């Protein structure tokens, strides 16, 4: 039996990872190295995010990605930083990214596949509002050494061996799980280190916050409209940042529900299964919360058929997600 956490508050991330390696499904330092590489890249991105207004990295590049999003300079920059950091280590065979049309081959000898939203909340970059990074780590199915196969890439969320996010907020945090609970680390910029600040995070079973882009409500299903009325009858608090990571993180700490339902513009919802929903669904479940498609389907059980596929996303406090589903 492994304990959920083997480190007190204030532990540096590196030490925490090392002391909890026995929790990893595959006894090796490889997953530890991947987590360290992600942390390192996030520090570089954090530095760039922090001075975004001073150097010329705000605004759009002029190109669009697979999802049809206008790529911002920071989207592209963050993608380069994380790709580079993960390519160097050699543990990663392939990378799935919001900003790359197909997966990127890194090292055939690597045993892991990563899915990443390098910069989440692009529309908030230029206005100095919290943004994030979301990542999922999978073990490849085919033997290392061979070229990567489709079965390695299109894995269900339930196969994740680690997942988490970085929130570039009023302080920068790294929150992740390896399947033994969720731990949150706060970045101390003057020391250049993450320290354990939120051990064994638990999402309240209930809450009073609902987060949804209600400006789109004309095209919501009746079930979602009725659920929103229910929230209003209960005088719940509406909070929507428009950066999934930040909205999710707030609800994780305070209790709440985040919904991105089907809309006229995005009939399957806007959010992407492989590099947005799965990681947060894994974190939510590990913290005692719930993530579904709003109709009783568990996000982590969806078999992906494409890298950029979308899904309706209902995530947050367990009882709130269950209650919202009753309207469907
Ligand atoms: P990204 O910036 O990675 O493309 O993600 C944008 C997502 C997510 O961060 C956010 O919650 C959502 O888009 C907001 O969408 P709306 O503006 O339609 O509400
Ligand atoms: Mn985007
Ligand atoms: Mn995103
Ligand atoms: Mn993004």
C-alpha cells in the first residue's frame, strides 16, 4: 500500500516527485523525468507570460490551427517550449498538441505519449487575465523502438498515467495527479521552484458556483437552459473567466460546476477531448469530483477517433454534475 502523499507542505516539486515515485504504475524514473520536463518548460512559459506586455509576444500570428482558432504568438511559443523540453528527455514517443495538425514524432524508443494544450485561454493573453497549460501522459501500447501506432495515440482518458495543468494566475501553480490523489504546487519565482502548497486536494461534493458562457444560451438544449434556471432559482454565483484551467481550478477549490454544452456554433461542444477534457476529468475524479458529457457518459470512457475531436463537457463538484445530468 502506498500512502497518498509522502511529503509535508513546502516540499520542493523535485523532491516530492522523487519521494512519491513508488506510486507510479511503472517503476522507473521516466515518468518523473517527464513531470520535471513539463515543470521546467512551464517556468520558461511563465517567464514569458509575465512579461507579455513588455516584449512583442502579444497578439495573433495570423494563422489558424486545426480547431480553427486564431493562433496567438504565445500559443505558438508555448507549443515550442513544451515540445522542446519533452523532445530532449527521450522518454516521449509522440506528442499530441492543440497547435499541431497531426501528432509529432519525438523518439521511437520513448515509452510515453503526451497530449497537451500548451496555452489555454488564448483570448485572455492580451488582457492580463489568467491562462494555463493542460497535459495528459499515456503509456504507449506498442513496444518501444517501433514507430508509433494509432493505438498509442488514440487512447481513452481512463488510460492516463498522469495528468495536470499549470495555471499562470495571480500566482503560478502546477496541479497534477498520477492516480493517487491530486497535489498542487505554487511557483516561487525568486527561487525558481514549485513548492507543495495544496496537498491531497479534494473538490467539495457540492458548491454554489456555475461557470458557462451564457451569452450562447439561445442555442443551448432545453435541458441546459432548465439547469441554468435552477441555478438562478437557488441564487447561485455565476463565474466565467473564459480560461478553462482557471475556471476549473476555482471550482476545484471552492466547489462548482463548469459546463461547455453543445451550441449552434459547436454542436459537439467547443472543448477538445484529448488535450483539454481528459486531463481535467482525471484530476476532477481524483479529487472526488465528476466529469461527464452531460448525458451520463463518463469523459474518461470516450474512445477518441481523432486528435482534435470535441465533446460536451460538464465537470466539477460531484453532486452538481449529477444534478445537472438529471435535466437531460
Ligand atoms: P484555447 O485558448 O486553448 O483554444 O482554449 C479556449 C477554450 C477554453 O480555455 C475556454 O474555457 C473556452 O475556450 C472559452 O470559450 P468561449 O469563449 O466560447 O466561452
Ligand atoms: Mn486555441
Ligand atoms: Mn484550451
Ligand atoms: Mn490552447
